[in-house]
């Protein structure tokens, strides 16, 4: 959550969170606007578990993503993207990343000259 707070501050966006711990992790409720100030806003919930490296985003359906993807997802949602638009962007970026088996083979030079 600290990474999300820093990112939101640097982007000039507001983020309000409520943490709900459970046995092996935490459920995080996120609002992009201050309900106490009477602002209508959007929000979502995600879970972080000590047992799993992925974060489960419940917005509106379960999606698993890594922390960098979550941060990008939160920024898109805070800027007004629908869950469908934000998920499509995260999944599109995932497909564009180069995988080790897709990288071009490089010739290894023989340093000893043999």
C-alpha cells in the first residue's frame, strides 16, 4: 500500500484505504474519493496473501496480478477507466512483454580464441 500511496501522490491523485487483516494476509478496500467529504466515487477491493505472490483484485470479478500491474490498474481506475478497460490494458501489457523463449538467440563468442 505504501507504493500505491507514493504513486498516487506523485500523480496528484487521492487514495483512501481500509485494511482488513485475515489469517494469512489482508483485504484492502480502496476508494478514490473521500466519502466523508460527500464526494461520490469509485472503489475496489483486493487481497494480498503471504501464501501467494499474486494479488487478487475483486473488481468486479477475481483477477490475479503482480504488484506493478496492480499499481497501473489502480491509477487507471482512479482516472475513470472502467474495470473492463483497466483489465484490458493490464492484460495487453502482459502480452507485449518479451518472454525468455521469445528473445533472439545471441551468439556466444569464444573469448579464448579456440
